């Protein structure tokens, strides 16, 4: 869908004019809705998105979301990473429901389909404790050596 095309929202009373919404707004709504679902680790994005985040730039909420609007049909594709151990079909179903609900609530548009593409699984990060007085673990090695003597 062209970035400069607008989606006109239908309202009962158009005497004051029309309401137009940019497709990127729908992408942001869908991206936030998907990322808030329990079990979603992160949204899939391009290499440029990842570099921007590493440099401290704000996350792009449109990341991993594509909108297709053909007359009265609105289709949304989302690319996500899910957390290890979750039920992928259950999380994908929740993503579909949440996106349809939020787009309808915020824009009064009906989404005809939400296609969820699981791009990967992310394992939970293990907590690692590092002693600031013994960064390289030298004291631990010395203690273990002392136990063997």
C-alpha cells in the first residue's frame, strides 16, 4: 500500500467533512496491540530497525506490520518472535483478536484478516550475577583450588 494514500473513515454525519487516516497509523495501532500480547517477545523488523534501537532511538511501533487495503477489505500481516514455552497457536490467536479489537475500537474500521507470521522463538534470558569485586571469577577459582588441597 502506498505510504501517501489515506483511508477515509466512514461516519454517519459527514456535514463537517471527511476523516482520513494514514496507513502508518493503523500499522502503529496493530504493532502496539500485538506487542502487548503475553507470549510475544518482540516484533520482527529489518536490520535498520535493530541498528536504530541499539543506537538508542525509539522503537518503531510499525515494525513487523504490513497493511493491505483493497476497497472495503483491510488485511494486516504481523511478523513476531514468541517466547519459548508458549503455545504458538494460542498466542497467534490472541494477537489476531487483539489487533482486530484495537483497530475497530480506535478507528471504527473492520479488519477482514490478520495474518500472524512467527519468525522465531526467543529463549528466556538467564540471570547472571557478576561480582563487581571479582569480574573474572578469580576468587572463585582460588577458593576451588584451596578446597582440593
